[in-house]
């Protein structure tokens, strides 16, 4: 009887130990699963953080390039504006030259020089204002040069020959600067819209920029030509 009782107690103890072992295994599996999930989450955060850091640096570089190219655009337009007073003063020396044409050039130049944009504030609205002001000056300058064709004495003036070279060179530089700016904007916008940068670019203050878009026909630099033969 005593042996039977001892055997029963031993079996009960073994069963209890087995339950503890099974319970321990289940707890271990649960802990292991939770740790795995935690590791995955932490790994994902670190991965996104690394991508965000690299993406931020890339956006900063691209944005800096856009600002630098825009500064070149404004510098070249300013160079053109600086040449216009010499042109106007030379034209004034011609007898009976159309005063209205000169006045429009002077007024358009004043408006254009007052319309500038900080490179960090290249909004579509500001860019449109800048384009409009420069377009008005281009139009007024073109009309002035067409009018000059009716004054042979002006086309023979040495000052005109010098201004011709300078204005032609400046207009070419403006065209190159605009193209360089548009290229920089395109590369910047591609970086902003590329995955996964698009997820956090807006939160970091980077949004797509507006490229330079000339009005129809305005993308061609106004022809500065004082040569009578070529004009014919």
C-alpha cells in the first residue's frame, strides 16, 4: 500500500514537472516572438532613419544647386539691365528719335530691376512675376532695336557696334543660365518625388519647384543687329 502511494506521488510530481516544462516552453516562444517583432521594428526604424538622413543630404545638395543656378539667372538679367542705359543714352543722340519707344524701355527696365527673387523663395507666383517683368523688358528692347533700323547714322555709330556685341553675348548667357536652372530644378524635383524620399520630403520642408517657362516666342533671345546688310 505504501509503495503504491509512493508511486502515485511520483507520477503526480512528474506530471506537474511536465506541465511546468511545457508552460516554460510556451513562455519562451512568446518571448522569442515578441523579441523578433521588436528587433524587426527597431531595424525598420534604423533603416528608415538611414534613408532619411541620406535623402535629406541629397535634397540639400540639389536645393543648393537650384539656388546657385537661379543666382546666375538673375545676375545675367542684371547684366542686360546694366547695358540698357548706355543704349538709351546713345539713342538719345539721334535726331527726332521716337521718345515713346525710349520711355517704354526705361519704364520696363525699372520694373524688371525691382522684381527680384530670393533663391530660397522660388515660389511659382514669384517666378511668374519675374518672368513677366523680364518679358516686358525684352519686348520693349526688341521694339527699340527695330526702330533703330530706320536711323542709319545710329547703326554706323561705334557705340552701337560695341553694344551689339555685349548685348548679343548677354542674351546668350541668359539663355544658357535659364537652361542650367531648369536642369537643376528637374533633378531636384526628381529627388523630391522619388520613393522613399517622397514620404518625408514635405515634412523636411522640401517641395517641388517651378522651372523657368518662357512665354511663347520669348524663349528666343531678341536679335541685336545693327548691320544694315543683314537687316535686309
